C-alpha cells in the first residue's frame, strides 16, 4: 500500500489529494503545506513550505512516501523535481528546464515557433520606450504579457492605446521582458494532458472563467469557476488539437532534449483559422482540476505511476454528465484580499486559502473554496451548483453568478 505526498495548499491540491486517496492502493495522502479544509476529507497536512525542498525530501524519506505529486507552478519553476530526482524519489512534474514552457513566455513562444505549433504572432521588448512606440502603431486590441510567472494574472488585453501604455508601464516595473501579441478572437478552452515521455492521457475539455466579475468584467484572477466538458469543443476539434498541438509539443520536447513527466495544460483558442495555443501551463489548472479529476473513474495513482514509468496509461472517464464549479473568494480579491472572513463548511467542497480549524474556517488569502455539482447537462449542472451555493452562508465572500453561461450561449462549432 502506498503513501502519497502532494505539494501545495490550494483547491487544485485538495482535488489531487482526494483523487489519490480514492485509489485502493493508497493508504494516506499528505499535503504540504495543505490547508485545514482538506482535513474534512481525511487528508493529512504538514506545515512545510512548498519551496523548502530539503524539508520536503526529508519528509518523503522519513515517511516512506512512494509518490510525490507537485501541484503549483512556483516550485516547478524553482526546480523541485530536479531536487527530488537527485534524491532518488519518485516525483510527478516537469524538471526545471522543461518548466520554462510555463515560467517563461518567451521560451514558450520560441519553442512553438521552432516546432510550428500554431500560436499568435508577437514582438518581444526589453524596454518601455521601444514597446510603447510599437504599441502606438499596432492594431487594437493588443495582448500584453509579462515574461515570468504571474499566477494567471500577468496578461492584459488592451482595447485602447492608453490602456496599452498603462499595461506596458506596469509590466516593465515588474520585469525587463515583455511581449506584445496580436489579439486573436475565438472561443477559449483548456485541454490538459498527463504525460510520461512519449505516452500521454487526455483529460476532458474545460473552460475557466478568469475575470472577477460577471460577463468577463473586472480584473484577471487565478480563475473564478469552470465547467467540463465544453460542448463547443467537439471530438473533431479535440483530434485536431492533438494532431497540431499536443503531439508536436511532445515531439518538440524530445527533440530539444527535455525529459518530461507531468502535466501539459494547453490554453487553447478555437479561431476561424483553427485551434491555436494561447499559453502553456505545466500543472493542472485551478479551478479546472476540481471539476476534471472527479470525472476519472479509474485509479489515479496507478495512472500516474504508469506515466512515470513511460507505460501506456489506462484511464476511464465518465461521459454522461457535465461538471461545474464556482469559486468563492475573499472580499478585496485579487488585489487586497481580506483575511479572517468566515468561510462556510460544505462536504465535497475543495478548499484553498483558508485558516482556522475544520468546521471553523476563515479566509487566509484570495480564493477560499470551490462549490461543485454535476448533472446530465450544462444547464442542469449550473442550476445544481448555484442551488448548493444558495444554501450556504457566504457573507462577504465574492463569486460570479454566470459560470457556464458561455457554454450555454454559443452553438456548437
């Protein structure tokens, strides 16, 4: 029987831990640092920071951990997988070299250009004056991206040149490398893949909701809700995504000498010219993981072990229902989230930035929990999730009321 360590403390890691704990091969799952809401599901937590690699390796050794799953992007970019591998421990996630596909947008764009993977054209700048001069002459809207990790919030779609200058000024205050991309119009979706060398397993499609407020208004966030599968993304579109994006990405990693075991998250957009990559992430999405992993009907632990050994994975996913989740965040999120706001207790919820004790939780950061439901259709899943939310005492917590609306409003392509 196996013991599993999940590194991270958010809703994504709560969902990963629950999926691991459901395996008949797994006895205990520990999250580091985790959060007290996880304890409601029998998940153990240990107060080790996700960047304290030495302490995490010591914990894994002392507790005979058979598998470590890295949840968030920051430790991946910092080289946690290399550290675990050097210690001879089984770990699922890309090494530091491969993690640049997410940690550096320039690296990712050059990778896609080199391997003919469809993505928007872009220009790269290292100082504000040149970027502003180019922006003033370029067509609108413009997509402005900082090069490094930004927790899903480092992108601005500028619809006026004043907005573009403001975004560029803010970006160069944080970094010395900024991209200006051609704006691409289309229908966005997420396609995640679990990878082990040349073997991979597709997850169902999903759609995240990045803006804080209804109708995609307000600032970008880490994600305010998601649903899966996406009705507009047909099997034919998925097959095209695999052929033109996923398989060339895996082949490109191999040809570039980048060993890869972990998650490839294709942030895709369906355009009139076909599917393009908006960006890569190299971890399960948050909030997408919370509505994707419950759809797995087979053994998640065995699936990951098979991929780590580059064996053909066997996975069974449900095909009859739609899953939908709504994120609740602390007031003031994303810029100044208020700590200490009461967070309701709900069986089956995935908890994130919370403190206190199980049953008496309070906000400790931005997004605090996700309420999910599933039903035979997207409309029914949306109704069920909001009905569940309506039974809670949410107080000052912030959430969107239109999760899933885009999937209902747009006809199949």
